[in-house]
């Protein structure tokens, strides 16, 4: 059998290069969060929102991924849809977290439009090779029972249609407690710093599955 010319040192170097490459590839995984003020740390000091806490959780769990927070206060699903393509091209995420829709409801926008935008964003992210996590929202009952129920169901509906992961309600344990105002800022819309670890705990189980 002819000698290949490889020495023991060559094999070790190749093995190390392979290990480094695998590690670098894992470290390059990006979690892209496209959301509104609930993810953009509105009214909070920097580094205390659930997205910033997510970075800490990833490090603690030794999951090699970085977080890109592309959330904008006041954004709607239409705004997210218009800018998602550029974000996908720029960051090439492994996972896209879509936390949008709350402002659509606050403005009374048509449910069909919100659903169409969420569906289009989910498809675009999946087409770009990313897994998708839809983060659901609910509206107060004063919007009307029918509207509130249909809005809350949009996220599960889109998730089921496109086989995407879903967190039913980002503010579970925050907005539905015995004292709904306790964990909200003075505007009664945006959660306090104390609420954001609860919000992360709501997102984490489904997100972790996507990062395995």
C-alpha cells in the first residue's frame, strides 16, 4: 500500500482544524429577534429586557449562539415584514423569533392582515433556512371577546400552518395574575424589569428545542 505522505503531526493538525471548524460553525449560529417594544427594552435600563437575559441564559446553558435584537418600539407586523428580508440577508440566522402583533391589535388593524404578515414572515425565514418561533400576544377583553379570541388564535394558526414553534402568550404570569398592574410600568402597557425574567421563562422552553 502506497504511503499517502501524511505524518502523525498532519493528522493531529487536521483533527484540530476540524474541531475548530465545528466549534466556529456552532458559535456562528444567530438567534434573530424581530419584535416591538416588549423586546426592545422600552422604559428599561439597557441589559434588563428578556432578550438581553436570553444572551445570559445561552451562556449559562453553554449553547453556542449569539442573539441579534432587531426589535423596534411601536413596530407592527407590516413593519417587521418590510424589513425582515434585509435582516435575513445580513445575519443569516439559525432561528428567527417573531414577537410582533401586539401593536396591530392596539391599532385595531384587520386580523386578516396580521395573519398574512405573520405567515409571510414565517415563510421567508424558513425559506432562508431558519427555524421560526412565533411569540403570541393577547389583548384585554375590552376589545371584545370575538376579536380577542381570534387575535390570540392567530399565532397558533400560523404556527400550525407552517410547522413553526409557538409560545402562546409572552406575558403569561405577568398580565394574567391577580394584580395585573403589579408588573407593569405606569403606562400599564409595558412590563417592568421584574417581569422580564418571567417573559424569558415563557419563551425559553420552545426556543431551546430549536437550538438542539
